[in-house]
């Protein structure tokens, strides 16, 4: 066999081995994007001086004077919320999520500059939430829990969607379009607050030429107001 032919065979063999190695690496080493958790794909790092964008929550915070120079600067990991997401307690959170637990001692999140961690959950009927939550309409308080361990002393309440004739607690917000009248006593589930009864704020036209009667809240009673059409 000539020298040129022998050299050509060696070159071809090298190409085949290189291709086989590349295929083997591709099969055994999937890309990072393919194995990354779905939630991580929506995460973004920003500096605390930028402020939290609307529709995001802070899921981690670390002191970072290199990428975010300044005396009190932090690097935040932010992402859109989802049900039961862990976030930094004390950071903002969007509607309609409620705070369902708080951990200021040994949370699983690194939240430098915050009070600890919290869990944000989409509302559901008879769900227990921390009473420091923002109460998004039309959710109301139907009970005050005696144990507040899940919220570390901030208090626990039970929520439900507003409905006609529903008994709510005196510390409940009143959604727009509703009024609450006194039930005349203190319900055990609402202690130490009194119980109230929810009613729609109604507007009824007697006829095309008559007055319109509607009811508005005045203290613990619903007061009828009469206006001309």
C-alpha cells in the first residue's frame, strides 16, 4: 500500500472516531435548558434599586455589592407568581394571592433584607390565610382561627367568596357592591368580633317614573336611599 493511501486511511479513521465521540457526548450530556425546572426559566435577577416590577414576586435576595454596588444594595431573584410559591416575607405580591404561611426563623429561602419567607396561595373557599394579607374582592372573613402558628403570631382567618345572606365576622372587609348588617350577637367562629350578615347593595326601579331605591352601609345597618331617575 502506498504511503499516500495509508495516510488517507488514517485521516478517515480519525474523522469517524471524532464523529462517534460527538454523538456519544450529545446523548449522555443533555443541555442545561432541557433539565432546568420550569419555574427557573421565568426567573430574573435584578438589583433592589430597580424596584419590583408589577406582576412579580421576590423569591430570593442576597447582599451583592459587586453586581449591585451600594451600601444597602441587594441582588433579587424575581419571577411571576404561581400557586404556593415561596417568596420573601415583606416583599410585594399581586392579586389575587393570599399569604398562607410565614417563616421568620428557618425558611428555606435566602431573603437578605427581608423578615423571612412566606407562601403565596390562590384563594379557595374555607382556606386559612394570614390576616395580614391584602383581601382581594370578593373574598371575606367567615371565621377567626384560634391557632396562629402557621402565621407566627400574625393571626389566622378563614375566607370565602361573598354571597347573599352569608355570615361574616366584624373584622372582615366589605366588598364593593355589598353591605353588612348586624346579626345581633357574637358568633363563636368570629370571636372576639361580632357576626354580620352580607347583603347585595340593591337598586330597584318601581316603574319608569318612580324613584330608584338602593341601600348603602351605615354602621351596622343598611340604609335605603331614594333618588330620582
